[in-house]
C-alpha cells in the first residue's frame, strides 16, 4: 500500500479507524449540546456517511473537524427553531440502602441540578458536560467547538459559578 492510499479517508482502514476513534465523542457532543439521543445518533451516522461520500475531498487530519461540523449542522437543520431540553439519564444507585431522608435529599438535589443545567446557556452546558461527564480536556472541547482554550475556560468558569449560585452544596 503506497503512502497516498494509506493517508486517504477513502481507504476503508483509515475511515474505520476515524469512525472508531471519533463516533462516540461526536455522539456525546451532539447529545450534550441538544439533548436528544435518537437525533444525535442519526446526525452522527449521517455525518460519517457524508465523510465517506466526500472521502477524496477530506484529508485524515481534517476528518475529525469535518464530522463535528457536519453533525452539528445536520442537527441544527433538524432543530430549526425548536428548543430542546437536555435529558440525561439518572444514574440511580440500584442498591438502595439509604434512609428515606437521604433519598429525598438526593432527589431534590438532582432536580436542582437538572434545573440549573437546563438554565445554563447551551455552550456552557455542553462544555461542562463534555469536561465533567466525558472527561474531555479543555483543548479537546475547544477543537470540537472551534474556539480557543481561553473561551472554553471562560465558559467553564461561568458554568461553575452559575451552578454554585443556584445549588447549595456544590
């Protein structure tokens, strides 16, 4: 295999590697940003389909940014003006040995957190969830969002400040 073929997105091995390396993160990015799992999945599938259709026009180093942009644009097209609430799965402990008071306080806290997260501007909520839930570094989030690391630091600072102001105990 010559260098040109190996460094080409049209090469099935290169394409598969790009898909394996990025599809889950692209999905999480779209899901955290807009809050709809099914539509996020569809946007990711369509974005990778378009990457394959345009494989000769997209170099491997640019493929990740291409897929993020396409998935985001596809989702924006689906949304139009519709505002979507963030829905995230409750990570409830299946073994419940806590007192009823503890469970009640925990549920109240989850409601407060849900309300506070939904009250954040979309870019702050996305940054917060990608960092705290997915463990993405600021530089990775900056690349996904197409902004500077300083902008991500500012978003995170504002998100944390807002969450602290709204929720006692954070």
